[in-house]
C-alpha cells in the first residue's frame, strides 16, 4: 500500500507532520552557540512572521530553500524576501 500524500501547508515542520525533522532542527538550534543564537523572544517573533508568509511551505522557505526554524535561530540571518520581513540582529 502506498503512503498517503503529504498535506501541503503554510506551516512549520511539526504542523506539517515532520515531527522527526522538527526534533532534529530543535536539537540543532539548542546547540547553537549563544553568540550566534537568536534570543527566544526574537526567535518566536521571527517564526510568527514566517507563519504568515505566502513563501512558507511545510517548514521551508520557497524563496531560499531553508528550513525557517534554522534561519530564524541565527542572529546574523535575515528574511530573504525583498524587502526582508525580519532583519539580522546586530550586537
């Protein structure tokens, strides 16, 4: 029997049914050095912006191909949209 097709959604990985990948990314984000990791409040704000974006598909940004949860976790990264919907954080 063939696997059921995955549902396409404008959502993060966990909501897209990608629990294993979501857990791997959460582990990666937790291991980021504090010097590069976005503060939790900023991380959540960035993800909220991504969740409202038409370029988000199953946890992936269709503009650059990244997993938004990894891009949002790094202070030095910005949204790839022009103009960006969120910008890099300067120390």
